[in-house]
């Protein structure tokens, strides 16, 4: 199976090189077979330049910088429409893969009938609540897995499910709910993604976690995503 990794970015100069390096350093995967599509939504920092520099320094890995209208769903869908792989992995620009993540993904998905899934997640923080939340993502639940857990899907299934909806927030939650109505998700075992804890560090771990849970609940109950985005920001 061939794999396309789609990364939406907006002012991710602090993290994007680390994200790309985590792909280049994968074990038991020929990185020359990977397609990495970085879709920028109008960064005002050095994100695009850093992606281009990484591409030039790593010619064996196919890195394709793209530009699109701003908006995570729009950027993710633009990357998917440009991708050629049989499997799509949607990775946030501040999220890194464990060294065995791609080999485990390809092996476990190849041996299963599941059409989509995600990884368990760790934060780049040793705060006790970060550790607890990371441990909780080993439970396969829609309430615990979001875009920062590295959502993946078979190409045909992704397009059949309707892509990511163009929402102000919760595009990942909506996609996962639609996907779960069609297939059981695969939670990749023995591998993980590590994501930035910056929003939790800024707002407080307990408050941010309660806010996230509350916003998801309100969305499921039908709240307007524009209002939810204002609260989230």
C-alpha cells in the first residue's frame, strides 16, 4: 500500500521541521515511497521556507508544498485531492510520529478490514494531566480521538465519506462520526504520535481539557461551529 501524508500548516515554523524529520526517520519504511504534501494556508512566518529547505535537503523523500485558502478542512481536502497514495494520513503541523508509526500503520491496516483509524497520542509535556490524557487515548473512543491523533483513511473510503466538512471547528469530529457510521476504526497499537501541548500550557491543562470536552458535547447537540470557534480561540 502506498501512503500520502497530508499536513495542513499555518504559522508552524516552531514545529514543522520536527514533524518532517519524524517522517524522514521512520523505521522499516522506504521513505522514497512516501508522498508528503504540506498545504499552507497563508503563513506569515517561515513555515513555507522551512518546508522548502527540508525538501531540498532530503531529495529522496517526496515533499510537495502547496498553498490553499486558509482553513484546516479546506487545506486537508486540498491535500487529499492532490494526493496519489492508497492511504491518506492527516498529520498536524505540530505533531511527530513515533519511529515505528508508519510501519505499524501499514502492517496493521493491511491485515484488517477497517477503512480508517488513528493513533494513540502523547503530549510533549510531563504534566500529570498530559500523561493521563495520553494514556486515555489507548481507549478506542470518539470522545478521545481528534485530528491531533493522526487520522488516516483508505483513499476510496475518504472520498466516499465526503471529505472533511468546511466548518469553523470540529471538522475532525464530524468526519470521524461519519466514518464510524460506515466502519469500525482501527486504533494502531504499539505506536503513537506526539503533539504539542502549547494550548494546554497556555490555558491550563484541566481547563483546556474540560473546554475541549464541552465543545465536542455542544457540537454533537447541534451548536453552531462559528460560536464554538470563538469560545475555543
